[in-house]
């Protein structure tokens, strides 16, 4: 998954987070249902808030590739929970 600078609200009530720009076809996120979509904002990873790319990198760097991951995303005025396989 490709992420970018904090969302700067993206015209929403999401607040801080990390914007989703695309989903890499070979990534775990690509196989998730629902799949994270461009325009979404990742606000938590396994219930840990991520308000910047630096926070995302810190949390993502500690994840076990074999363990489950739950992303909390905000998009189109709604909160989504995405379990990565």
C-alpha cells in the first residue's frame, strides 16, 4: 500500500491520519475485503492511532507479517475496519 503525508482532513472530519494513494497488487492490503481505496485515510493500525507518515512507518515496521492486522480507515464520511489477511 502506498501512503502519503497526513491527510490534512482531505475535506472531511477524519482529522489526522495517513492518506491512501494506491494499493500495491502484491500487498496484503490488496487482498483485504474491503480493500483500502485511494482517498481513504488510515487513522489506526491495530487500534494504535497513526497521525503521520512517521507514525505509520513506526507502527508498520513493528508488525509481524504472520499476524493479523486491522486498519481503521475513514472515507466518504464513514469509518471502515479492514482486516488484512
